[in-house]
């Protein structure tokens, strides 16, 4: 479909001047509105303002400018319908063959802490979505562009044959409808988070202070990143979707340097590994197997951290996911490559590390920018609905701990207790984690009974040849009875960190005093189901 006339009205002006220059060189006439028209004119580009084109001036502070039959008839007229052509000729209205529109920055506006409801309302675009939807509906005759990244491919299409292919127009139309759907979803999420009644104080009040955590109607928008070979099991289908704007430093921003295609389980486990390793300031290594840490350590170097983490449970580390929070060097890569590993994650790799893994072509190697962001919400699908919660991003420091026993933790024990507590947050409940000197010694996860998790953690340490004498222990939730505490103390633990809050706290604390063990309470738990 050839292009003779284009309409440009963009909020995001990235690359628009260069694109408009290219359109004019191709002999395409340009219509434009307000600020966009001014920008193009200042760049020396011939442009007709919409108000001059329609003969109707912009009004109501710009709220009405493109809502005119000469604009919408030009966009909606089908070139394959003779009656449409006749009607357009009779009305003296030329077609608009290309619509380049993106919308007022609503999401960016409401993300500001000082945004008022009035500002939010004024950033709800009306004419823009109407033009985008009209052009997308009429993709058979019109090309619609909502993303600056499509400017260059569109120019290639035009220059190759002088016309835009139907397949390309259809792809852009799909993208346009997704664009307006996400836009309307963001508006719905914001407004329904203010409640059902008009906010007290009127439109000039500070709406952020009135916002609820969860909107009344939750709209989610994700882009497909890749289809996966299968889900958790071969009989299940699966795909990976990214947020429209992934959180900085999240796994979704990964780049895969090499290796086989990522699987559903690879991505789930890689996320657990990455989120855990990001919580440490020192050089750290986290090894994940089936969504649980099976080895975590910090050290002066990544190589030392890896060796200590791997020694926690070499059997479970076989075929695991390994994450580092520093640039991965060649020596550490050699040690990792000596084992069977599914995925390796790091902020970056040295040339030496890349050379090592290049010899292990099946190993999936990912780089992820090391930033401390986290998702706004966590989701869990259930039959007929979805559970939504804020993320468990809370970390505890030493000043927030409450010592409840006669024995007080030593400075080293205190450091290890905090380390164990960070690891326990990423272990499936019920979670028990033995640690010492910045490394895990035994991990008990996912048991229906906390005492069973305690037993499993001590058994795994013994099987790995690791002594628990003098170790510290973290429990992700309170001990409901003293039996769990008795198990970890019998195994060798001398200091315990747990949330507290049980009706039997006094009994558990008395048991710790009876055995000369230090115990600190966090006041918060870290259930992970």
C-alpha cells in the first residue's frame, strides 16, 4: 500500500525529526499537531498543521484538535471499497496513509510521588488512542506506527518497493492495539487504586497519598520474550513473558551469551539464584537446585565463594543454576566448568571466562545488569483467580534483632546469623539453614514439619562431610515446639535466628537457655511457598 500523506503526533519524540526528514525526501506530505508540528518546522521540515488542514482551530487547551471528520475519515476510509472512495472524493477528503502516534506519558506522570489527580487526568490521551485504533482497524489501507524503533524498518519497506506490505502493516496494527490496551490498563489500574468514590479534596488534592496498594481492577501487560520447548514437564506448553518495562537488574533483562535454549525450569531457578545473590555485598556465589539454594557462600574472591558454596551439597549442585554477583573471571569459570552446570549467571564475564565456557557449548551463560530493583508485585495463579502480594524485599540488620536468651551471640555469630537469615528467605518453607563463617553447611527445605527440615539439614551436612559444631541456624518461621530447636542444637548449633511470635516462645527460649544457646528474634518471617 503506497503512502502519500502521513499524520505525525507524538509525545515521545525520539528519532521523529530524522524520520520526518526521510519521509519528506520520499515525497510524503506531513500533517502534524501542536508541539510536534513546531519541532518539525524548527528542523526545516515542511509540515501542515492539523488545524489549518481541518479549518478548525485547536480548542479546550488542546483537548480537541484531531477529533474531526477530515482526520478520521482520512484514516478509516478503505481503499478497496469503491463506495468509500466515492464518498471521500465527494467530500473532498484525501486519505491519510500513515499514522505516527504515541500517547501522553500517563504511566510516567503517575509514577511521580508528587503527581496530583488533576495532572493524571490531563495526561489521559483521547485523540491519540482514537487515531491509533482507527488506523490499526484499517490496517488494510493504513500503516500505523506507535514505537520509534519501527521507524527504520518502515523506511526500508518503503524504499524497497515503494509500498508497505500487508504483513508489515498487520504486525504494526497488532503492536498498536497492544499499545492502547496497555495504556488503558495503566489508567484503569491508577484510577481504581483511588477507590470507588471521588477523592476527598477534589481534583487538586495529592492523589498519591490516597492510593491503595492494589487497584480495584488489575490489568497486566507483558510481551512474549520466547516460546519454550515445554513447561515444568514435557506434556506442558510454556512461554516466557517480559514486563513492558522490566525492573532494573531483574532476570528479564538477561543477555544469553551462549548455550542451549533456556527452559521453563531454567528461568524459574535462574530467577531464584539471581535474586538471592543480589542481596550480598561481598563477592558471593549461590547454587540453586529445584528453586532452593543448595549452597551459598561469600568470600574474598568469587573462586573461594564458589568452592565453599559447592562444598555444601555437591550432589545437589550437579546440574544446578549458579549465580555470581561480580564479574566472573577465568579461574572461577574453570572451576565451574569442571562440574555439570545448567546455567551460569553473572553481571559480566572476563574474556578468559568466555573462552572457558566457549569449550562447553551446552552451558547456558547469562549476563544480567547488577542493580537492586525488585518487582512491585508477586503473583500466584490459582483456579479461577490470582493471588497478588508485595514482594518479600525486607532485609534485617543487626540493630533490629532482639536477643532473648541469657547467652548473647558473639560478633562472628551475629554476622553468620544475618547471613543465614538472608539465605533462609530464599528456601522453600519450612526452611532450616545451618551456616558458619559466611557459608551454608546444611539446608532443609520444603517439609511439612519444621523438625523434619531441621533433621534433613543436619543429615545433608553430615553427608557432605561438614561439621556443624559451633554453627548458627536460621528458621524462616517460629519454632512451634522446642523439638525443632533440640534437633539443631543436638547437631551442633550454638546460635539461632528466628522470627518469634509463637504461643510457645517462652518454652523455646527456656530450652535455648537450658542448652546455653544464643537466640535472636527478627519479628518477621519469610514463608516461601
